[in-house]
C-alpha cells in the first residue's frame, strides 16, 4: 500500500491505496509440474526439499524444451509470450 500506515488499522474509515500485485507463479508452476511429472500433486516441505531432490535419480535426466515450458507457465496468467 502507499497510503498512511496508520490507516490500515481502520480501512473503513480511510481509503487505502493498494499497490497492484503481480499474479503469483506458484499456481501455474504447480500445475505444469504436475502435468509433466505425471505423478500427481505433491507438496514437498522446504525443510526437506534438498533431501527429496537427492533421492530423485531420474529427475536430472528429464528434459523439456525451455520455450515450451515458458509458454505453458505464462499462458494461465493471460500474458503474451514469445513467438
């Protein structure tokens, strides 16, 4: 927000100037990862992420065209991609 910080205490009393936030990438990235992996949605705790990755022997051998991945990530955001 760009209005007075104290105004947040009572937003009904004062109009707050909100800063538009970009659309989060977490949803399209999760959807795309699930589609590519084919194993369904998995939630991996950040605390064990490196240990989980180390146990994925096939993961480093998998490759996809970068431009195609980029297009598939931004498509749900309504953004126009390259090409």
